[in-house]
C-alpha cells in the first residue's frame, strides 16, 4: 500500500479541510483518505508543500493536431506512421501536464484507438483515452479532411455502425461549421433534424453517447431536440452576434445535456474578451452556461491551433474560466469531477475518494486560490503508478 502525504487536498468537488491529508492507494485504486499518519506497513511518499487533486480530465482534445497555424495542412502531408508518432508525443505531453484522462474527439483513420490501447497497457505513455475516431461531418464540412464525410440518413447510420464495430467510446458529430476549416462558418448548420435524430437513434442502439460540435445557437437547439448527450463549444453564435437563450439552457438542464466549454490559450487566459465585442459576447454566453446548472466540462481542444499545445492548455482553460467570473473551485470541478461526468466516467475518475482510480496530480501552490498553480506540476500518478 502506498500513502501519499500532502499539505492541501482538493477532492474533485471541494477543498477538504485536513491538517495532514494522506491518501492511501492499493492496486491502482484509492483505498482511503485520512488526516494523520498512515497505517503501519504503508510506504509513505511525502509530496511536501503541495496540493493534491484528482488527475485532470480533458474532455476535448485532438492528439492528431499539431497546434500549428496550419493543422489541416500538416495533417494532409503526414502519412499514418508520422501521424501516429505525433499522437504518441501529444499523449505523453498531455500526461506530463497532469491530465490522466482525455477524450479525443477527432482523429484520422481511427489512429486514436491504437494510442488508446498503448496507454492502457503502459500508463506512463499517456492518459487513459476515450476516442471518437473521425468526426461525422457533411461533405466539405468542418473537419472533412479527417475522413468522416457522410450524406443522407443511410450513410449516417452506416457511419455510426462502422464506428461501433471499430470500438469507439463516443460518436462525435459536426453539427455546425467551425473556424478551422476554410469555407465552413460556425453559425451555419451542417445537418437537418432528420439526420441528427438518426445519428442519435443509431448511436444509442449501440450504447454509445453522441456529442455534437455546435457553435451556432440553432445548432445547439437542434442537437438538444434530437437528443444529443453532449454539446461541444456551445458558443451560441448567430450570423450577427451571440444568443444564449435562457429557455434553451433550461431545457438542457432538464434533459441532462452535458456541455464542454473549450477555453484557454497558452499565455492568455482568454476570459476577458480582449476588447473584441464578439469575443466578449461569447464569453458572456459561456458565463451564463457555467452558471446554468448544466454539467459542464472545461476542455482545451488541444492541438487545434497556435496557443493550444498538448498538455498545458487545459490549465490555461481553468484560468480563463476564473476570468469569466467562475469561482476557482467550480472551475477545478470542470476539469475533474464535472469533466468526468461529461465523459461518462463519474464513477471511476475525477475524484479523490475510496474506490476511485488512483489517478492523481500534485501541484506546488494552491489552485483553489490561484488557478495558475495548476501549471506547477510536482507529481502525476496514473492507475496508482507514479508517472511523473
Ligand atoms: Zn475540437
């Protein structure tokens, strides 16, 4: 049995007031949390003046994207071996930052499934991964270059079946346009209600959750009406502004829709709007979402462009969320227990409590007071093994 002693404990829900928090681990699982000396026979690891948190959960990454200004171009010229090597490096960088669980919401050729298997066998190589494979999109639609283009209900059903047979964890659908793809506009729809209903019906038939890339306010509404389990980005943009309809948010809360906000850029928390009125309006909408009572994850969308490197981006997202006016403990929940809930793993990760996986992050300083402390990694454990 391993006993980790720390100075402060955030258990994934709240800071736990203890003088000498000690977490006992055995067999890759958390056995107990106590205040005081460990039981005789336990191997004590004193983490010094640190805060111990659950390993972080990043609900939205793209290991295949290289965080350059032209992710699409560099992907196009990379063969599968090159891309796989890049994804392995990204997975390692992600774990280095204390992210012990990550959901890859768009790869090419299902390469994420290979990395998922590798990190499952060897926890020091990267986080536990949930993988969507190539996102389902319309012809020429956002992220078409990942290979998931479909047209019509029959093709959608076949695409879902194919993903289920390959063993994906979640189905990702590009409901609206996005910024990354030339010719694609975030406020425009890519699928109609019949197609969206078909993808949900087919995914649920295979027991798979469906999450939708939705920037447009109309897209969020359409995906919620179709029964999507999750919404990515959720910026509520329209052709001429931003409209986060309170009635729609109430519907999402009632339906249990899980929202993943993608926030934070390295070197710039990005929560203030930076003088750009549209950006400020998006942030006002995100603030409303964060306070709406809907389960919310704060995620990085790591890899999708400059300022979004794998690993450290997520901590900047927490800072951005705090900049939006969200209390630090709530922002930390959005990368631990809340993100685990969004990923469907609430009973296994994202909390420091008996029975949970021994995925842990120790940082210097106190992120419940100063979120930037999240970047000062002191130790990372995954499945009970110290990996950093
Ligand atoms: Zn993305």
